[in-house]
């Protein structure tokens, strides 16, 4: 079996009761879980959030045209 490190980027859209983006990011980083499961040929050993980035809300379309 070969050991490798994979970097996977994930986009997360949220609706929150917080008024501050920093509160939202902190809560997601400290209390939420992102789950990856083993497959037939791959065992997931560890996951962690490496980077949190917030896009300017004015640039988000929310699917409206």
C-alpha cells in the first residue's frame, strides 16, 4: 500500500444566524465536520481544514440572473 497526501478544495455555502463572518468561519472550523469515507482500495487516515477563505458577498450570485 502506498501513502500519499491529497489536497481537496471544497466550497461550502452556508446560512447562519451570526452577524460576523469571522464568527461563522470560526464555528464551522471548530464545530463542523467534513467527512470522507474509506473506499474499497483507499483508507482515509486523517483530514483537517488547511485554509478558510471568504469570497466577497457582493460577488455571490446565489443562482439568480
